[in-house]
């Protein structure tokens, strides 16, 4: 599973929703971060995905911390961090 966009709270700056989709699909769904955290805790792997030129690139693995917060596993690349994905404020 991939995350390609995020929506953050205007008040806290925390991620509230992520745009998630399955490999091979062109359709993404806005999903609450808590549900994504549950899926990750149940063993469903998530990675960031971003566009580089005309190609999609699989980025960092996403992990859960402090309950239901999401972050990427450090890999020395800023471009694939959750905060580097296209972002909307809600």
C-alpha cells in the first residue's frame, strides 16, 4: 500500500488524513491516520510514493509511533518523507 498525499490539521500541524492506494491502482482514498495505523500494526506495509518527472517512485516505509501517529523510517532522503508529500490543510 502507498501514501501519496497528506492532509494536516490547521491547528496542530499533525497529519489527519492520508491519500492511500494499492499498487496497480490509479484511485486513491482519503483515510484517517488512525485506520492506517491499525493496518500497519496488523502487518500491512505502507510506503510513501511520489512523482519524479514522469515516473512514480516508491519512497520510505511508514511506521506508527505514540499510538496512532505516522512517520517514515529514516533513510537519509527528505523527498520521500510524509511531510514532503503534497499537503492540504484541513
